[in-house]
C-alpha cells in the first residue's frame, strides 16, 4: 500500500475519508473503500445486537409483568431514536456548515443525505457506512437509559425521552470525535465511546433513577450480571494492560454495589456499579497506559500516558473531558426530566399502575388477547364445522342402517304371513 502521510485523525474519526484513501493514488483505492465499508457495516450490526442483549438483561431484572414493556422500549429506542438522530443528531455531531460550526457544536447535515456532500460513488458508500456506525452508537446510548426508568416510565413519555437523549449525546460526540471538537483538539483518546456514549448515558441513568425514586420491591435480593465497559483505551492497550485495568474495574464495581443498596439508590440492571465506574476508570486508564503509538500519537498531540512518559498532560486532558461530560449530562438530563414531568404527558406511572401492570402494556396485552381470541375462534369454528360434518355422516349411516333393518324386517314379515293366512282360511273353511 506504500507509505502514507502521518495520520492526523482520531481512530474513531470514521466520518472522514480514511487517510490512505486520501494520500494513496492507485488502483487499490476502490477495494480499500469497499473493505473498510464492509468492516464498518459489520461492526454496526454487532453493536445493534446490544439492543437485544440489553432487552434480555433488563427483562430478566424486572418483574414478570413488565417484561413486555421493557422489550417494547428497546424497540422504540431504535425506531424513534434512529429517526431523531438522522434528522438532527448527526448534524449536531458532524455538521460542517462553517458559519455555525465550532468547537462546541456541529451544524449542517440535518436529515442526512450523503449524496449532497460527496463527489464519487466510493465516498457515498463510505458515508452511509459511517453514518450507520454512528447511529448504532447513538441508539445504544438511548437503550441504556431504558434500564433506569424500568417499570416506572410511561411509554409515550419514554418515546420523547429517547429522542431527546439522542440529541444530548450528539454534543459530546462532537467534542471528542469531530475534527473541530474541543477535546479532539486537546488530544483526548476515546476510541469507542467510553465518555461520549457509556459514561454520558450511565450517569444519566443514575440521575433518572434518583429523580423517579425506587420501584416497589426494588431492593429485594436478585442476581447481578456484571460486564465492564472500558472502550476508551482498546486501541492503546496491551494484554497485560487489560489485565490490570479489568481487575481495578472489577474492584470498583464490587465496592460500589453495596453502597447503592445501603443508600437505596434504585438501579434495576446494575448500570452504575458495573458500567459508570468502569467508564470513568477507562478514561483515566488512557492517561496512564497510552503508548506512543505511531498511528494515534498525532491524535494525542504527541502526549503519551503517565506510565510511559512521566507526563500528566494526557491524564489531565482525560480527566477534564470526564468531568465536563458528567456535568453536561447531569445538567441537561435533569432539565429534560423536569420538563417532561411538568408536561401534560407526565413521566412516572401511578403507584397502582406500577403494582398492577403498566397501562401501555395492558393495552398491548389486550391486543394480544383479542388476536389470540380471534385465532381460537377460527380454530373452534373449524372444529365445529368438522364435527358437524362427522355428525351428519354418522346420522346418514344410522339412517341407512335403519332403512336396511326396516327393509329386512318387512321382507321377513311378508314371508311369515302367508302360511298364517292360509291356516286361518283353512280353519274358517272347516268351520
């Protein structure tokens, strides 16, 4: 492939054309575009499977009566959240309209259509793949929130909440991943969404859980499914780094979980101890273990982690990004919750609805019941029709048997009656 110019883009800056396709003029460029697009699309589908995974995890963590509700909400995240991201969210993250684009917010590319920006077929395909990947991350951020409001939020309010969560996530994505973003320019490394996706949504998860109060039977004993989320440093870590970072993360999770139960912070699916603490630690771990990688060295403004350089610069930048995202998430998350709560829609279901069954799910189950009743009625009608035909056939056979029996008796009677008549006539003659 030849030597390429030094890489000045982040590893996650997939919305721009890959560096070797820009700097390398050969017949292999088309194939490189195709290979990259296939890989990005495949990765996007893998990320989308997280929705089904979260749905199964959440349905196993809530009461049986709300399993349908939590699965419907995961579908809502993709449908309505995807529409929100396509129309507005992507433009806020990666919009390139210069008069309004700056380090804090993007502008442009609303109702995204790559054919308006690209000049070649290769660029169009790559742009679609890049958009799909960012969409998968954004909708995953929305899905995480569904666990925070499990068994407590109205479905209509949750649809609005999911759309707004997508828009809240758009700004940190611009800060960290867009070439004009403030933290991108400072050299923050967040390879796969540790701050822009995981930490952002999981801190809102904690906030939403606190605002909406706990569920009935929220603190009964139940199993916890643990999974660390250290996606910030996956491009800059070695196997022994991962062992250390994972061990520390597990220690944090084990320590935080009893504290939440002690202070009765309702976290239905264990997001805070398992994911939030790991996300914060993951951002800090970059500032400690990041090596002078030849591909990412430019993205970090020439700074390596504390372990390899003795310099606190990268660690400080990672810490600044972490604190900023947490404050931003808390501020706008609280604002959204208050606005929805005060609106005519409302946010929380009543205590009665929570104990019995969410009304939206009741309506859904009513639809299921009606559908099952119609199906059962059709089967019953078929059964009755078949039984009727069988009964008619049986009656026909009985009638035929009776006719045969009656005919035989008549014939026997006729044969036995002749001697009797003769005898009677003879007796009469004799008399």
